[in-house]
């Protein structure tokens, strides 16, 4: 049996800062640790769009995996077919499995099986079949659920509807899912592909929250205050009967049914009620409502047997009963997880009792004696938190900051997760920005949501090496230090703070109101002195603000928009005055070799997986990128709201060779075909050497990329008859390369 709860989508760096500035942060949801991928760099496609960025960007890689836990997404459901297998799912497309659920964090393994889609529910009827569903109409199935990502298959069965629940009766091949459009989606062969699933609208478009099927001949779907009951789940719309509970004030969040040792169904609502029945197909009169948890909101319930039910609520309570139909006095409320909201619970009695619940901070709460009181429940953190910013002073020093007051440092940033170390320096504050320099000496400066600045000349040396400076400002969102004697920070009210002595205290920082744009929250800033002084700040209105005299007051700053998609800019880094990279809230990285040149001088590249189905294939549809740092023109590092880093490296040199014509060919006419192969190329041109053109050569055609190679048509009558050397030239952002010459003769009738 699986119980579901839908969490909000990941919020980005900029939204988090804005919420903090308004003093209205939403509750933070945890994130499952992503399975680590190697930093293999994708090859350049050869198209003009792919070649427009001077970097090749890696896939995101998890580096921040130490408690405490924070945004953006959390565990959403869990299913335990036996005491030796539990499978949880999260809002980032991960399954988290354990064959020893009470064994602590190390006993759980994370695998990403659904890209970045949010998995909403999971049901495992046996240890050899698990079925999960997501918010995009997909079922994700596995016959070997603890076998890693390769053992799971994603199949779209419900178009783009959000599947909210799934239940597969024990030891059967039936699975029943429900969605947010009132559909029941069923299959008797859940691993059989899309054609094996059938959708039936039973609720007239009204959302269904969850579903439970204790047997193949008994299923209940949960609507707002209506239960949809069926003894023939695959029998179509007529096989499902609505039961109105006649209490419009309640919203049912979960239901669980048991058949042993007797029939029982229990639903829970958002006002502390349990709704029970020993005859679930008997209509409204067969159901009884009892308040057992005050005004708390239940999130889920699990009844592994008719004499044991366990519900969880939004205040960290487990509410248990060995006599679920016995009225309010038959239920016991136990505080098991502080005041954290418990979202889902799964219980089994095979071969012994085990209950596993999950909360909104990335913890599992387990018990082998669920009615044994608070001491019988154990909380284990298995989740991760959000990176807000990253800075690389050189290719052997990178420092990131997160939502829990940590700096995450590495001297080998492309070395994978084990190459990064997490150090707490700021309690539980949000470190929104960090900047590191090695000119003329090492200095790292971080800023937080409380107006504090943290500086260190030995950033990898532990917490004692970081010193606190009170800037006297508000919510500081970003900082940049071009050298150890020039730092600039920005805040969410349009102010830029500058200092030539960053560690000297508040008096060493000047504060100027610069951003007069309507959306004047500044989220990122970068300064460089290579080869001259330049500072670039980005704001919530798609503007960059530039200055060649950042400490010179308001008059030295100029603003201009750089993005046409109305996506807020979150961060910026300038390796030199002629190379800046900005990051936005839609998963794009924008590059410019002329940062003061306005909109046309910036090029966007989407580097994050698409999470916005309506915008896939365009910009602004990916995971928000919170920070970016470019220590050189050949290395950039970005950090996103899922705790991942994305590495950008300079494009490798291109290569090319002439395919057509062959050496010794005689060419004539107005349409001779030229063809060349090329790798890592943004463009290819053909040149003639020799004859009257000598070594300077003559460019005779620009090629177009086709399935046959880089092809151009040449009018040979445009050059004198003679013998020549023909070469192709391939170009990308790292430079150009010529092919080996091919000897040809041009011979046209005069």
C-alpha cells in the first residue's frame, strides 16, 4: 500500500532570497541525495546554437550531502513490502531503497530513475515489483527495485496529467493509479508498456489524492470529500461508485485498507479525523467519522492489518490504534519527529512489524513497535540541502555556500563528491554568496541573509579560519572580490557595498543605492581587474549593471537588459573584462565577450534538464542555477538549487579534413561540390592556396553542416584556370585548424 503527498516544486536561489527579505520563508523541504554521475563532457553538436557558448558544460553532479537538510524537494512516499525492503521516492525523480530500513543512513541507497521529475507515490506489492508514479503522467517500474537506476523503466501512461497515487495489491499483477484530473489508470501488466495501462475518468475531472487496493477485488480512490469504491477496478467507469461522506469541510489525504484478520478501511483528513468502515462498499452510512488528533492535519495512514493502523500528521505525530473502529479513545497520539511534518507512512507485518514514515526535512522515522510510544521510534537523516553560490579562485580552489550556514570546499572540483568538504561557519543562516581570490593573496568572502560577511585567508582550513564582519546592511545576496583589496557585495534593495579592506569591519564598507530599475533586487555581482577594473551586477529585472570604477559611487554604474525571456538573473562571474557568464532562474547560462554591450552581446545556453514541459526546447525551462564562478577563460563552475555543480570547460581545438574533391581532381563549372569533415567545429570554410593567391589564399565558400558533412557549392569560374591547393578551415571558440591540402586543377573552357 502506498500513501502520497504532493510537495511544491524546487525554489531557486533568487526566490529564496526574496522570501527571506520579506520575512516569509516557506517551510523548507528536503532533497534526496542524487546518484553521482561522472563529469563526462558532452561533445559539441556542431550546430551554430551549440557552438555559440565558449564552454562545454557537464551534467550536474551532487556534492553537498551532509546534514542538516533543506530545500528544494523532499521524500513524498514510501512502500515496504517486507521488513527487508523499503522503497521511498522524492520530488527529484529519485528512489531511495534499503534492505535494512532501521540500519541508519548508510543502509539507504539513492538512485535517480526519473530525471528531475517529481515522484509522487510508490507501491511495491512484492520484493520483485515496484511501481512509482510522477507528476507528468509517467509510471516508473522495476522488477529489481534495489538494483540501481538501470533497473527502472519510465513509461508515459496518462499524457501530462499529474499522477498522485498508486496501489498494487500484494502478490498480484494489478496496479491502480489516480491523477489530478479524476482518472483511474489501471493495469494487470504494469511493466508491459503504455498499451498495458487504461485511463478511466471516474470523478468528472475532480482531483483524486490517493488510492488503496488491499485486494484485486477491492479498491478505493480518495477525492476531496468523496470516496470512489470498486470491486472490479479494471471494469471501467461503471465499476466505480462514489461515496459522499457528507462533510464538505474535510479534505481526505489518505486511505488504507486491510483484509486480515477482518475487512477494514480507514481514511484520514486535514482536521484530525479518522473515517472508518468495515463495509467500504456500503455507502455513506457505512462510514464513521471520529476526531482523534485535535486540529492537526493528517497526511497519510497505513493499516497493515485490521488490528493495527498508523497515521501521521503535520506536527510530527504518529497516531496509532489496535482497534481502529473503537472511537476516539482507541487512538493514541505520539510525538515521534519533533514538530516536523510527516508526509507518508508505510507499514508491514511480513515477517515482523515495521513502520517507516518520512518528514519534510529529509528524515525517515522508523519503528519495529509502532504502538510502543515515542521511544520506539527512531529518526534518521538521509537527505541533503541546497547550494546557493560557488566561487573558484583557481582550478584547484572552489568554495560553495548553502542554506545551512555551510561552506563546501574543494581543491579538486572535478573530482566528484568525495573531493568536497562541508564546514559549518554560520549557524543556520543562509549563506547566499561567496567570492574567492588569490590576488595578491588568498581571500574568500561569504555573505548571508543577516547582513554578515565572513572572510578567510585559509578557506579549506575549517570553521576557525573564517572571521565575521558586520556590514550594517540588510539581506546580502552576493559578493565579488577581484583582488584581496577590492570586494563588492549587493543586496535585495538595490544597494551595492564596496570595500578596499574587506576584513576591517563595517567602517571599511561603503553602501550606495545604484539599481533604480523597478525590479531592483540585486542577486549577483562579479568584479575583475584582468586586464582592467570591471564590476558587473545582475538583478531581478533582467538587467546587468556595469562599472569600471565600482568604488566611485552611484555615477559610475550603468544598467541595460541582457535577456529577452523575462527570467530573473541570479548570478554572474567575469573571468576577464572580455568574458562574463551569468546564470538565471530557468537553467540557462548566458555568456558575453562584451559585457557592457547590451542584449545582443549575450548568448544563452540551457545546461539544466527541462522541468517545465510547456517550455522544453526553449530557454528558461530548467532547474534554477544559483551561482557561477569562472576562474579562467577555460573553466567555469555553476551551482544549482538541487545541490549539483555543473562544470564548463573550454572547447577543445577543432579538426577537419577535405572529403570532396579527391587529390588530383579536375574541377569546372559553376556548381562543384566541396565537402569536409570536422569535429568540435562551429563553422567551416574552404580556401584556395597557390596560383595568383599564393600563401595568403582566397576563401571560396562557407560550408553548411549536413548529414554528409560540411558542404558548400563552388563556382569554379570565379578563379583563373590553374593548379591549386584546397584546404578546409574549422573554427570554434578556442581557435581554428586547417586540413591537409588537397591538390586540384581548375579547368574551364574559355
